[in-house]
């Protein structure tokens, strides 16, 4: 008997200490595959297409939003749903949007967040508090909105990019909202997890928009995949 996992692969764009905006994205999908295999074929296919069209440098180990041109971002989100369907490693149309992949986002003005949290954080890093707050917000469709109540799955796995998320992970794991459910938080290397790469690309697109760059076509496509 196979096990279906509901995945939320999470990555961020921006630097809390130096950028005006910080964005977190969660890429949601259902798969019986492990973190390395789920979405892997779609990632390879899209990277090959992006390289062939000159939208991304050749020979990179992963897809990174910062490497993509505006046209490359637009092309990726134009082809994402169709490519994931054809990849065969995730369950078709199991999410609330009737799509194999979906997104949720959370972002903040870093100066405002630091000023608010600096006066209220005791014995804790302001940067870590911001990460924890935004991760909770990105997971709202699961923890608070009930959007996944009717999604068949055996377990939930939240995949986080690198050890920078360790403190936020530990704080959220210890809350009653999470400890009473079958939710696992795991630290991964984004090179090994396609879902984290797709989260990175989405977070980067949103970050660039807040920085004043124009990606109207990309954001319209992202909105069609957004749970919030």
C-alpha cells in the first residue's frame, strides 16, 4: 500500500537584515514519492527548456529564481502546470485549485517588522522571529484555513531550505497546533528537492515585484496557482 504525502516545500527571497522586503513561498503538491523524486522530472524538463531558450545559464545544478530573466520566469509559470502533469511524480488535481501544484505566500516590510518585533522580542533573535512569523503565515492554508481538509493524504511533510530555518522549525513544531497533527518539518538542500526550487522561483518573482520590477504576466499566472 502506498503512502500519499501532502508536501509544502518552502523557500525565501531577500535578506532580512539588508533588503526592504522579505518573501516566503510554499509550493504545495501531493505525491507518493519521496522529497527527492517528487517533481524531479518536471524540474529537469523545465530546466532543459529554459536552457535551450536562453532563459537560464547552462550547467546549473538547480533552477534559481535569481538566474531567470523576466521572460524566463513568465515561460516557467506558463508551462509549470502542464509539465508537472506530464512528469508523473505528483497526484493529478488533488489540491483545492484542481491543479497538481499550488502556492501560498507571506511577505513583510523588513524595517517595519524589525521595529515591531525588536521591542517585543525577549531573548530571541528578531530575524528568527520574522522567519517564524512568515513561515506560519505561508502554512495558513493547512493550519488555519482548512483548505486541505478534503485532500486525501497520509502525512504532511514541510520541506525547508537549509539550516537557516532550524529555529523557526523547532518553534512551530512545539506548538499545539502542529504537535497534535501528523506534520513533519524537515531541513533539505534545495539542490536535491525540486519543490523547494519551484518555491524559490515563486518567492523571487514576488520579491522582485516588491522591488519595483515589472512582471505582470508572471504574477497573473502565479495568482491562478495561489491558495490565498
